[in-house]
C-alpha cells in the first residue's frame, strides 16, 4: 500500500496505525505522530498557505523560541491621504516544537483573523464633538476606563428610525457608510434592521465590495445595542472572508463549502484506530508518550499570592483529573 510521505518535522510512532484514504492511499493520522518543528519546517508550511498579499505571514526565532506574526499592509487609518500605505505587525504567537502540524496551520488561520479584527475595530470611526474617534479599537487604556464612570447601556432610551440614521451619518467604516433600509419589530420582541453598505472607491476590505446589505438582530432598539451588534457583524464578515479564502495546499479547509458530515466521517474513521485489539501494545506506548507531552506543557508557578489563588481556584473542582500545575 502507498503511504503518504510525512512532512519535515514529523515522525510516526513505531507501528502507528494507518488510515485508508478515498484515493486508495494510506496516511498516518496526526495524533499518532511525533513533532519536532524548527523555524525551517514552519517556513515550509507557510509557503503552502495562501490568503492575501496584504497579510504576509512571518516566522522568526528569539533564542530557542519560534513565533509567528502577521503583517498588515494598508492605508494609515489616521492619515489624511488614502494612498499612504504602511505595514504594521500583529502580536507574536509562540510555536512549540512539539505542536502538531495542523495546529500550526490553525494558529496561522486564527492569527490572521485576529490581525484582521484588530484592523476592523479601528476602521469604524465615530465623529463626536467634531473629532474622529475609534471607540471599538483595542488600544484604549483599560485601567483608566475601569476607573471612569462610564454610562451603562441600561440607561439608554429606545431610538427612532430617523434619529438612528442621524447617528449613523456620523459613522464611517473603511470609508464606507450605512443607510437604513428597514426596521421592524418581530413577534418575539427583538428588532430586525437592514442596512445598505455604501462603499467608496477608497474602500479596501474585499468583503464590503461584494456585500450590499447587513442584517442585524437587536434585543433593544438603542444606539448602544445597534453599534455593538454592528461591530459584531463587521467582525463576522471579516472572519467569514478568512474562512473562505484561507487555503493550505490550495484547499480552503475552513470554507462552508466543505461538507460537515464528510469531515465527521473522516474523524470517525481515524480517531480510534488504536482501539483495535492488534494495536494494544502500540496504544500503551502511544498513551505514555501523550502523557510526556502533557507534562511538557504544565505551568510552573513560583510561590506567591497568585499561585495560592490559582491553587484555591482549582481546589473548587476537586477531584480534578488531568495534570495539575507545579507550585
């Protein structure tokens, strides 16, 4: 039988079970593999990933730590010129050498989503007191906000259609604006709002260029509820764009075009191969190896008030299985 070649950084446990594929070939499922990834093996994975040239994927190393970063290329949101392109970088995502290959790919997938969300939150601009603000951005001083007397949403009164549109006229998102097409209250009590997206030639986000309508469901027709749900929907549009366009090996694994039941069948056929009677010896050694991997990930806490607090927190769940932190 033809067995699909493992990638660099991967090795199979001795006598690991093999799963049949639909094309007549076989493969060793990822949970029966060992991993020893390096910066070179991670680079080999990245070159098989495609999403957008505006979001380059970087892998770097500091001492022995490998980490990923997503670059974001676009117009400066705070610049007067729409043509002033710049690159910024997202947070660092640590990659452990023993991290399964698929989890590295999924880490890149999530990193792109979060880098995009960071930008999405900054692209919604609200004009208030003749100043442009970005109330949903991630750079606010949380400590300061906690100590401010921020008005709670429960004090808001419901808003009328004309007043809501008037408020939306002070909002732009990636140079696009929103126009209310319809508002209606459903029998269950919630409100349904349909917005038309009015883009400009300077709008960059591709999910907006082909999207003419946004539908929101809100429990209360207040400005606060509408703005929060609008931001949630904009993030959802961004996430869906990544789902449909992120590919590994030219396959959009996370696309909704992939049949859910087909994925479930593959999982059912591969997850429990070690349960077969002839795999008893393998299963024992494999489970021992899994314990070693788990032990390598256990948090090591220094004696402190924080460590005591964590210990007391976990004691609330006693008896608690799994590997406990080292105190």
